[in-house]
C-alpha cells in the first residue's frame, strides 16, 4: 500500500475540501469567464476580474460605514442620519463639544435675538404628558454595549387651541392642526404593513399629528393608531377608483365618513418624480391590490397626470366637488418649476375665488420609493427657492390668507423646519425622517422589495425584523424632539411661538462671508 496507508479518511476529506474542490472550482470559473460574452473584464481577466464586481457590489456599504466622513454621503450623510435616529431612540438631541457644520460653506442661518424668550413666556400647550419609552445606555465600550428601555412621561409641545392652524375654515369639517409637523405621503405598498402600523401608532401617541396616506390609498394600517389622516388621491385613483379605473364618489364618501380622515390631497406632482407613482409587481400583494382595486402582483404605473382635469378651471371644479361631497378640506400637492407657475396658480385663485384649502409644496430634493434618476436630479425647484416663489405669488394676488402651505423636502431636523416656516410655510411634513425612525438604514433598496430593515417591503420574512411595539415609540420620540426643537429655536429668535417665524428671521451667508436677507 505504501505511503497511502497512513492517510486517514478524515485527512482525505480535508484535502478534498480545502484543496481539490477549490482548485477545481477556480478552473471551472476560469474557462466559464473566458468564454462568456457579457463582461469584457471577465473575458480578459478570468476569476481575478470577479474581485472588481465584488468590490463594486459592496462599495456603497464600505463607503457608508468605513470610508465616508461624517459629512459625506448622499442623500443623507452619517451626521444627518444620526440626527434622525438618536432622538427617536433616546428622546434626546444634545451633542457635546461643538457643531460639525462647515461654517465656511454657504448656507442659511436663523437670526438669534439678543433678548430671548423664557420657557414660561412661550405660547405652548404642554398639558397632558405623553407616556413613551426611551433607551438609556448602561455601558458602551469597544467590545460591548448594554442599554435598557424605560418608560418616561414626555411633554407634547403642541400649539394652544387658540393658535391652531386652521385648514379649510369654511368647510363643513375644518382641520384644526396643533402639531406643526406631520408625516408626508408614504403609501402602503411602498412601505409594508409593519412600517405603516408603527408610524400610525407612533404618530397617534404623539397627539394631534397627522400622517399622509400617499397615493396608495387608505389602508387598515393607517388607521391602526390614532393619527389624523390626510387621504391622498393620486392620478391612479387608488382607493378612490371603480374597477374600470374611473373616480368613485362613493369611495370618497366612505373615506370622508371616517373620523380620523381630516382632509383630502390631490397629488399632482412629487419632488422626486413629476409623474404618477410606480410599484413593482412583486410588492402588489392581494391585500394591496384589493385596497387599490388593481390586479395582484402586477406592476403599477400611475398616469403622468389626472384624466379628471387638464387645466386650472377643471382642477378647481374637481376640488370643489370633492370638498362639497366630502365636507372636508381639499389640498393639492405640487412642485414649483418657476415664478410663472406660482403666479399663474395664485392669479387664478384671485380671479375665481376658488382653489385648494392647502398646498403641499414638495421640493426637488424630496425622496421616493421608486423613481428615475433624471427626474429626481433635474426636474423642479428645491424647496427653499420654491417656497419663496409660492409665498410671494399668493401674497401678490392677495389670496395668501385663504390657503395654507405645507412644506416638504429633506426637512429632518428642527432648524431645517424653522427655516421652512420662516420662508413661507405654515406647516412642515417629513417622510424619510419617519422612515429612519422606524429602522431604515438607507440601503436604497426601496424599489426592489428587498429592504433589509423591513421598512420599504411587503415581504413577510423581511418585515419580521420591524417590531411595531418597539418602533412606534421611536416615531413618537422623533416627533416630540422635533416639536420641542422648534419651540427652542423660536425662543432663541425672540419669538414666543414658531408660528411667528418670518423671512427676516433667516439670513443667507455666502462662501465669502457676506450676509444677505432672504427675499
């Protein structure tokens, strides 16, 4: 038998596993890569070329966690991401040592007052504490991290009833808003039931805040908590359509009879896409299809615009009909492309005495579960520019008092919200900040139904990672810290309420240090 007698079966198996099989597999890959015709790199550099594709595939994660500095990375850098995560988890937004903002860059700043307001001077309703849960860190070192969750009463930071923002005062059922911020449109289908449920419950626990259904229609998960609801009507009419795809007044009346539904919003455009929504077929479960009245597991592309109207006269007629039959305020969601667009809208409101009760103004920097890069990058104006144009136009034509402006577009922290209020908004709404509060890690897989955090997916297995009874408190905490921050900034600006922010409270500093008023 010779030397082979001394080799055991175990050793033989190890040799096969560690040497023979890997070498055989590498040889197979070499000839496979050499012969395939799709990738030039693999044909010229078999096997070795695969390292390029591996690095390319893991590049986003490597940059996010290892190589990008705190202020690098898009659409939100690490610093911005943490400013959304930490308040939700710890009900705290305090930092140490100093700001990491680059003060040499151009940007907007809020003017401080030399004589600020005391807490007891603020016009705020902090009666009725909110019971929430937050985490406390017990130990945090290189090899271990221990923390525990504790129940804590928190202040609500609401507007007093007499200061409430009233949307549609002449409607049968006006919408009295006492939370200066709410959740922007996010559909059930784009997000899964666990995410929508956590948002609904968390927003409801925060009191007086609202959530927008997005164009996917009102689902049972939007109603899971006690949140106020703005029911959005998109060009696909999901939740408001007949089987033939026509607008259903019966379904509108059904929604209007739900006490939680406070207003309707006609979605004409969105910052990230000047067209109707898109949902991949694998996300359209039978339940989602029933809510939207579409065919299950079929890719949905909404029309680019509504078939019910094509100009301002027909749009305003449609608004009037919805308001009359629903008895509740009706708004429009738009993106401004230039001064002429804002003035045309305002002038028609002035001429007819008609129009929306509120305008949801979305900036080009807004997000989406699925869109096209060319639309997201270059179509429509960013929020700050659009806000000034819209506010100016409404004031020029003396219709500003009859309509409220709700601003959205990367408003994720109290200072950004305060700047939006100062530049013309009455209210602000947030989408991605709320997504991150329920667990989004910015994997940018929203359109694939493969969200690893279980947020932007209808996959049951992936959704298991999102525990509603855990994440709902993070939503509540995020809202509370945002509202508290708005009052804190108002006090620093010498105002007793964030509703009193005006343009002169904000200045713009360019890269050379020159300061300009916002006009």
